[in-house]
C-alpha cells in the first residue's frame, strides 16, 4: 500500500517567503494531491516530538524552504529522514523575477502567483515519487 508523500514547509512566520512556502504546501495537500500527500508542522520536529520524528523517518519527504537558512530541510535531515526532493521559494522567485511579493502578513497578488507556481512544481514531484513507490 502506498504511503502519502510528506511535504514539510518552513515555519517562516512573519516572512513572505515562509507564507508562500506554507500556502503552496496547503494547496498541494488540500487541493492538488490530497490523496497522495500529507504535511507535518515543522515545529514538531524542532521540538523533538517522537511521533513527528517517526512519521518523517518512515515517509518519503519533500522539504520546502522559504529562505537560505533552510530550516525545513535541515530539521528533516536531523530527524533521521532522507529528503527525496527539496524546493526553495527563492529559486522560484529567481525563475519569476517579475513577481515581487511585498506583504508579510497575508499573501498579496504576486505572493499568491508564486505559491501557485511552487505548488504545481511540488505536485509534479509528488506524482513522480508516488509512482516510484512499490
């Protein structure tokens, strides 16, 4: 039986790139690939929650990071999991230089556009990883 791909966004509270990261993951898990993906709160890993660590260790994981600190990727690896894919909001921003998210609390129009672009990339990777499972 195939297991959902675990997609873990950065926390990035109060930062537009963190908001884009989380919004993209919710789009994937709630709308685009609800039967193939799931998510987990990064702070559970940071706090050492045993159930979260177990889930990560037993799952195929995708890390989504908003900034260069790469908290999601680093904490997933520290929890003993192997990251199957890693997306960075900054990379998507570089590919779409005309979009300039400015609002921190809520995603503005450009932030929503970046979130949708990132969500499509994540969803494609979820499909690929899902199909690779036995």
